[in-house]
């Protein structure tokens, strides 16, 4: 597979000399969540101390915090026992913050961890074992457990079997963006995250799912492994909070279906199944989630709303950064620019 860098990621730092190069870069994006960020960083440091042979660095992207995060990161970088780089990204949105982290990371393996997550002590040992296989062209995600028993069991994945994503399975949640890893050459090949998607973006969610779909379209595998464990302290303890997140996820999914309907028409199959299940629910059929009392109908309606929003963005002339990079490269080539 061609390892050519994506135009917008050509500014990724070239791999340093072997003695300087970290094996893994942890990328954590945050905004006004200092209360959970400290515990996240402490868990990454502890995992690194538990497995010092696999050298790691930490890149923290502050996406416009006003709660003292910048001061905390300045002090943390000065005292950290692993290399810690704090950067500021003023453009709002998780996808924009992740792109800033990508541009800064130097490691051979890139690890995306959300600021409300904590690593298992053995995380780096698991990560090293999986990437020692030599298989590079894939995105790999690990186990995500509930971090606090008071939180509702949402945005977790605790399957005990190793799995590979196929078109028969919806990509949303197959690998969670709060525990997603890849070789740096994979990121250079796929390109930056689409900044229209994701929390804080116009489409609210699915920046990670969009990345998985783009990997599959590029011929790469997407794999879930039942270790590489993190605990997710998401703090959502009432049904209303889960319902809002549930709606946002499917708003982004509707946009995702429209974005990729030509090259990944199998995504529409999952929308059809959701619509069919919603009709059956009217006739007394099961809900989407019986325990959390989540209906299929918000899935259908928010998918349609998300697709409409995506079309509005396209008509308004708001391409993603991937398209902008290709256009910029083409323009420079026509002008004879180096």
C-alpha cells in the first residue's frame, strides 16, 4: 500500500532518529474539563511508568478552555516524567483539536484518548504486543469499560472477542474514538479528520466513524481487541443526558451516510434497518435499548436531519480539510509552486 502522505499532513514532523523517537504518542483533546483531565493524564503517566521499555509521549490539545487548563498544562509539562507537549487550538471542535494533535505527534503509533478516560496499567504492554505483529495498515481500538458505577452504561464496549469490521456491521461504535490507535503512516494516508463532524462541529458527532469508513474505503482493516483497556468516566447519570447524546450520534450518522453514499452505499442499509425497526416499534416491537428506554424513532429522524444539514453545508461551500488540501495541492502544481 502506498504510504504517501496526505497533503494536509505533510507537516507531520518527520520521524526523529531512532534514539529520540517515541514509540507511541498519546493525543488527548480537552476543553473546560480540568476536573477529569488531571486523572486522565495521571493514568497515562502511570501506564508509561509500568512499561518504560515502550517509550511514549503525551500531546494535549487545549481547545479554548477557560477553567485554568492552560496553567495546569504548563506546570504539568515542566514536571512530567514523560515528554508532555501542550498546544492550543483556537478553532472549535473535537475534529479540529485532533488534527492539531496529529500535526504535533512524533510517535510511530498514535493513540487517541478522551480527557474523561483513564488507562489501565497494562495498556502499553497490550499496545506493544499488538503492533509487534508487523501489520500496519489498520485502525485498532480497545476495550472501553464504564468508569463509575453511577454512570449509565453508554459509550462503552466490553466485548471479549477480537473482531474486524465488515459492511454488515454499522461502523458507529465498533471502535470508539476515545480509545482508537493507528500507525502514523495510516494517519498520513487517510488524512485529517473532517472538521464538519465531531463534538463542537456543525454535525455534532461521528468524526471517528467517518475516519473508520475512510480507512475501509482505502482498503485498510478496522479491528477491535478486547484488551488495551480504558475506563470511561463520562458522568452521564440521567436518561435525558443519554438521550441528547444518542440524538447527536445519529445526527452525525445521517451526514455520514450522505457523504459516503456513492462509495459506501452499505451505510444506507443500516438506515433502512433502523426505519424498519421504528415501524415495528409502533406495532409493539422492541425499543432500540430496553434498559435505557431509547427508541428507534430518534435514530430515523436525526439521521434525516443530519443528512439535510450535510447537504446544506455542501451547498454553502464548506468542504472538509481533506478536499481543501487536495485543491491547494492542485493549485500549487498548476502554478509551478514547489
